[in-house]
């Protein structure tokens, strides 16, 4: 596959964002001597991209097919940006505009309903069995139907400079610096070590060297360099298909710990690339490697031929090849933990996956269309194509790997043998990984590339940026239909059967139920109310045996509590986690064992649970922010000094209440937030301590925003003790009758925002599920503002601190 620098930014409803292909191809020279069934008077139309890669072989073999059959072929070159839409329009028409579609493998999910299956005669032909099983079994079928024919094989591999690696002085210096021998990298850490080592060194010809050439530019296929790393870190053998989404729930996995490590690796390789590498697409990266500037590159098979044949190549017959590196640690998203492997776990990536040929069901010339595809992809014709630079065809047949002699006009026998060996080893791997193949591909990758560009520029931290990408992917999935996307994703990943996880039960009314409840703590009034409402609701159902555990505000205690409830074989588990990260693995364990899990108030790092019940903390934070803006003068005129007292820094509600609040005040330049972030842990006494420190530092404070009412009240008490409580307003969240609401009524707080406890609703939802009803994945409880009877104060204060 040969890509040019630019690529499509737009293609409604589907998949585009690969790139316009570029390059030249010599004509195939297959002699059309053998006559086959005649198609005199039949003309078929072929849709292909408007560049020589893929299109030139199609045109060349169209001419020879015409000579063999008497039929006619009209090849329609269509700009890649338009190819998907043109194909879909033809597929949906009463009669096809195109009898043959040459298309990206990733479009199969969209095209499948409109395609005919491969003829039985084609499937029975020995040329069918000659296609490598990875392409044949995993890309040519959809939902058990043979609906596409591989005409090109694509996967990512590594290339390295043999002359640099075999240099004795380099070997000695590398071993002294890193403590192991200089060889092609087995792990991504070794890949980075090697890149670091060569950066700044000088080649024999005086060329200044850098470690690696990769794509970093938005629109330059940068995401495949990232996908190649994530493939090793996230494709756990015990949880297949989980690289991009959880295949049981369709949650975006792109911000899980495995992906975060992959992104950090990708960011960390940039300093060991040429100075202008941030502008590199795949074409520029190849140029740097061919010019001898870098020791390594990651790429499709095009570089193998270009290094030996391109006029600009300075590294002819100096190139070695390696399977994409692996890792000794692989993240298990099912169990939410890192697992250790004694040998590097490698998961070679079928990046893009190659080009396919399909025949529409509305074609009037299906027999002729399949005849042409069979000829186009025949062993002889395809072998000629794969050894022709610029054809865009990479090896995909077993005979492509067996016939070394065919490659020796373009490469040395040594180079051909090594290259084909690495490609075949990758394809033969039991862990070879499929690329993302899903409607909305373009939308998903655009959201990723936009953030990667900001991360590479140092504008956004990796974890925060990838969390934003995950949220964007969740929105895209919801827009396209989560259930349908899940079904398509599972099919694309070759997963059979229904998603794993607890299913609605068949408990009858009155049948005894054991429900376990793990509470994070009972030290806060809101949680005391939470427990009371949950117990009161359970008491209305005498069949419930309620087991309650108090985590006592300790993560280790709550983990133990959940383990005990699992061991007690509860029919359902309710949990309000103290923090999300450490509790996620044990809760996932319950879910994986078939126990329905209801997560209350605070979310987890994944969504391996039955239902989340709680408030919309992000929106509550925004409501508080809007109220704060009004207190300080109104939109566009708000001015004031503000202190924010956060809840548990590791808790999802605290992060979301902060983020929502920031969304509203960040656009107000007159509002200045002082005091670095501190964890009030939802406690009144800590709110008091934080406010004491703030009062000592800042002679003027106009507003205090606390993530719950007790911390807001603690801050008020500190201000009152300092004699400054009349100088500022206080905002909290929770709105309990005997706390926040009362303090608002007494004029202590300016406002609080009602945050209902999920206790009673949790019991009701668990009963519904256990008795056979499906429940929605997320149940968001309503909120409202509880404010003083009078209008918000309109402060007019300086916007800086003396």
C-alpha cells in the first residue's frame, strides 16, 4: 500500500481517512493465451481509486481479461475521497453502476448487506486456498458469508539498517550503554533504546543519524504507528478483540492503561526522530529512511521494494526486517490488570488490512464480474504485481512467499527471503491483530488524530487527552447506535455468540434473593442518608437478604468486602466505590463471574457492570459554574477571586464536578482561581483546614466552591472564625435537608445542588433485573438548584490579587 501525504477529512457516515494513494506501476506482462468462457457482448464496470497503486494492476489485467474472454471492462478511477460514497450509491441503486468494487477491507461492514457471496466454483478453486489463511478466513468473510476476495495484503512491519546494526563499534557502544546486544528490537522498550542510541551518531558517509522515522502529522496515517504499539499492549490472549472496544459492552478502551502506555511510547519516540518529524506523513517518513537518515522505520511492505529499487534510495541491500515489537506486560481489560509474559507478547497489526474485491447483488453481470476478479487476483498475475514497485499490491498468497526467484529482479535473494519471512511470521502469529473495521472509522480516527496532534505538541497530558478521545468515541458510538456497533465490532473481530456478562434473571416474586452492598464509607452525612434509603427500600421486600459492608473509608477494606460478597455468592452486587481505579479489578471479577453489578454514585474505570446509577456530576459542576458566574457579575463581566475545594481527588465525582465547573468559568477572564488543588476528601474538617490556609494567603476571596456541602460549611466556619464570612459567597453540592438545604435557608451557603442518593433506586433496579427485565446501562438521577430566595449577588471586584 502506497499512500500520499494528504488524506480525506470528510466522508459522511463512514470510514474514510486513509489517504490518497500515489506511485507508479509497470504493466503486468501475463500472456493471455488460455481462452476461458466467453463473455462476448458483456461489459463490466470496475470502481477503483484514482491513482496508479491498485488502479494500474486493475487496468493492466482488465486488458488481458478482455483478450481472454471477449468481454469488455470499463475501469472507473474515482478519487479515494469519493470512492466510498460512489460505491454505496451504486450498491443502493436499483441497478449497479459498478459490477466490481475494489475497496478497503474496512468498508466490509457497510457493504455486506448489498453484496453477493463468492461462487462455489471460486471457493473450490486451488487459487482460493492459496490465499494466506489470515486474509482468507478473517477478512474475506462477514458473519459467516464469503463476500469479498483479497487482492492485496497489508500489515505493519519494522525495517532497520543492517549496516548500522552490524557495525562492530556500534555493537560495542550499545552493549556498554544498555547492557544487552544490539539486535532488531523484540520489545517496544528495546525499540526506544535503539532509537535513542542512534540519534546524534554519524553514519560512515557523514550523514547525521536519528533513531526512527514514523508518521506524526495529522492526516499522515499517524494513528497506525500508535495502533501498532497498542496492539502489543492491549491484545490480551485471554480477551480477544479488546484492542479498540470492550467486545462485551462496546466501551471505548482507548484510554485504558495499555493505550496510555502506547501513546506515551509514541510521544517518547519523537525526540529520536529527525527534527522536522512532526510534519512527517508516511511519504516523508519513507523518504527519511531511504535517504539514510534513520536507523529504523515502521511501514507496510512498500519500503521493502523501494529501498532496493527507488532512485533516491541510499540504503540498497542494507535493510533488515523485523516483526512489530512486543511487550512482557499486556493489559487485560477484562480483569483490569497488567499480566506478565516471560517472552515478549507480539500482536502484529494488519494495518488497513489490504484491498478487497466484491460483487454487488444488484449487478447484472455477476458471473463476468467474478471471472474478472479471479483473473485479477490469480497467482500468476498477483505475483507479478507484488514484485512490481508502485503497484500497491503487497504479498497475500502462499505462492508469493514460496517463489523467492520472482523477487530477485527487485531485491537480493537475502533481502527477499528476510522480508518475506518477517511478513509470513507476522501473518502466522496466533496473535495477529485486526485493524479497526467499523462504521464511523473516519469519525473515530479524526477524534484520535486531533488529540494526538495536541499531545505531541505538549498542549495536553497523555491521560487527560486520551480520556477526551474516549468520551468522543463514546459519543460517536451512541450516535451510530451502540447495539448495532457492538454487533458489527464483534463480527469484525471474528467473535461468535453473544457478549459475555450477566443476563436478566428468572427469579419469581417472593423467591429469596441475596443482595450484597459495599459502601465506601459511612463517615459522611450524605452516605448515611444513602444507606438509610437503601435499607428502607430493601425492607419493603421481605425476600431480600441484604448483606451490607462498610469500607470504612479504606480502599483495601472495600476490596476485601467485595471479595467476601463474591464468595458469599450474592445474586447481585451493589457498590459505591471509594475510588475508581483500585476497585475496578475486583468489581470486574464479580461481573466476569456472572454476578449482576450495580455501580452507585461513583463510576469505575471500565463498564464491566450491569448498570450505573447516580447523578450527572459533570452537569452539576456546570450548573455550579453558571451560578458562580452569575454571583460574580454575569457572563462576560464576571470578576472575582475564587477558591475551589475538591472532593476525593481519585473519585470520579470529584473529577467531573471540577471539570464541569471549569467548563463554565474558563471562558471568564475576570475570574481568577487561587490555591493549588487540594483533596478535601469530602470532609468538613479538611474543608476547614484548606480554607484556613487560603485565608492566610489571600486577603481577598470572593467565592468558595466546594464539591460537597460539608466542605463548603467547613470553609464557611474558617471564614467566620477569621471574621471574613461576609466578604464571600459559598457554594456546595448535595442538598440534604439537614445540611445543605438548611444552610442555604440560614444564609450560610448561597446555593447547593441537589445530589440524590441512589440507594432506593438501586434496590428497585436490581429487583427488576433479577426478575428478568433488562435495565438501561446508565440511569442518571435528576438534580436541581437550591438557592437563596434573593437573586445572586452581583460582585464588582478587582480581577487580580494584591
